[in-house]
């Protein structure tokens, strides 16, 4: 039998800015985030199955491959919602570090929705896929849209904005597991002395000013993660010392990213991390 096979890329996201405005009655936090994609991606291969079943595989052994996997949940959701009685085999080639604050699982879910929309000729618009994605997680709509966006609400209300100026992004993930729910649970909005400025960041991006973008980076969740995990602070300090132009923790952590405009500085920051952190990636912004 000749079964169709398709491929999708699922890039990682970083937060150039993450602010929390308040805790809502439904338990979620009202956030304002500026998110963008970087050139580090999982690769998904999707192939029709002759039976009505969702089957997942991956080259890494430490992620769930059942209904706990966000790609599985995405396939099940689109099948149920549109009455698709066909099966799919999905292979996840994981390149994005897991539980890192880089939205790897959300991006896999987004890529699955995009891919199955094509594989099963459902003809859904990006807007329709974003609405579907919001049922799976707050970061999934952004991962469907891609580019650079200002996110509000739980993170699902999106407005596309100017991309960042091109630069090098050095990602360093310490070998610790940080639970997003745990970080938000410990976060106290009233303890914040100041909030990062969305207008300053939007202005820096619209003028494509690399120095002003670096000066406007901010993530209020650092107040929790940096205090709880000294190794995250150590990586931040190390990148600053090595001359990175801007340094910030992504999402709830523990990954820290350093921004560098000149290639000559990349090696210095990379080498400066030796001994502190084994898992380091040098990538470009996806603009
Ligand atoms: P976020 O920034 O959205 O909180 P993250 O990058 O911190 O996400 P993920 O890599 O998405 O975290 O993984 C979080 C947890 O989700 C992992 O512990 C893992 O067991 C589970 N998980 C479910 N689906 C996936 C997937 N497709 N890839 C990786 N982890 C997944």
C-alpha cells in the first residue's frame, strides 16, 4: 500500500520578555509575553496508518509516548473534532531539550496539528488551528503561528509583531528539572519591585535595535527560579562575564539564553560555560 508521509519542523521558542500581571480567579496567571522562535527544532514525521490508531515513537527514551505526550493529545483532538477515522504514526526526532522552558512539547503539538491538517486535507485556517491549539496548552497557539508575537491572557491571545534583529543565541540548560506549575505556584506578584517594559521592547524591535532589545529583556519568573536553583544564576553570571550582550532565563527555566551580535564573541561565551554546563546550543533567531 502507498501511504502518504509528511514532515514538519517544530522550533523552540524563547521569551524576550515575560511579565505576570496578576493571578486570576481560575487559578491561571494573567501574563504579557514577547516570544520568538529560534533555529533549534524537533522534526516530526507523520505517516498514515492502515488502522484507526495513533502511534508515537522517538529516538529519546525519557519522554512519554502515550496520551501524556502533547503530540499524541494534538492528534487525538483533531481526529475527534473533525471525525477523522484514520490512523497516524508520528515519529518525534527530539532536538529541543525537554522541560527546559523552550516549549518543546507545545511546539510538537503545534507541528502535529499543522501536519495532520495537511495529511488529512482538513483545510483548516491558521486561526482555526490556533483555537484548537489553545485547548492543549497556553503556548501552543503561538507555536502554530510562529514568528514573533506579543501574547496576553494565559498566553493564547496573540498579536504578531516585528521580528528581532538577527543575532546569535547561546542556549544553556543546566541538568535540573524545573516544573512550570511549581514556579508559578511559588511566584508572588505583589513581591515584585518592578515589571519589564513591553513598550520599550516593542520599540526596540520595531527599530531593529539590538542594544535596546538587550536592554529591554526581562522575565519576572527569574525571581523564583534563580533563587531556588543557584546553578541557573551561575550560568547567567557566567554568560554576562563572558561578554554576552543580553542574558535572560527563558519561560520558567531552567534554560538561560545569551544574545550576541558579533560572531567573534560566540566562542568566548561558549567557552566560558565550560565546566558550568554541558548542554549548550549555539543557534540563530528564526526571523
Ligand atoms: P513550557 O516552556 O511550555 O513549560 P517546557 O519546554 O518547559 O515547556 P516540555 O519540553 O514541553 O517543557 O516538557 C514538559 C513535560 O511534558 C516533560 O516533562 C515531558 O514529560 C512532557 N511532554 C509531553 N509531550 C512532550 C513532547 N512532545 N516533548 C517533550 N516533552 C513532552
